[in-house]
C-alpha cells in the first residue's frame, strides 16, 4: 500500500480518468503535467538551462533532397520503360 491507497483504489482512479478523458488524451495530459512540474522545479532552483538543438546545414538538406529526386526519377524511368 502507498500511503493508505491500495492497488484497487489506484485502478478505480485510473479507470475514472480513462472514462473522463479518453485513452488518447491521457498521454498528452501526462506530458503537460510533467513539463509543468519540470519548469516549476527549474524556477525554484534558478536554473535556466537551455536545451541544445541539433542544427542541420541547409546544404546537407538540399543534397538529400536532390538524391531523393534522382532516385524517384530513375524509378519512374524504369516503370515507364
């Protein structure tokens, strides 16, 4: 038991949540709640840590697109021949 709450009570609470919000909405609610708690903890500790994002140069993207276009053109030529 967790603080006086047993497994049956937790299952009933979970069942009510599924009925109220639906199975598709629950992960979104959990994600939002987690982000809120995380930002609250960060504001309390004073950390302003920024996430590093991977930046892909546009030349690499253009090269990938042209490769895909060439492959598609070859496939069209094979199917029409």
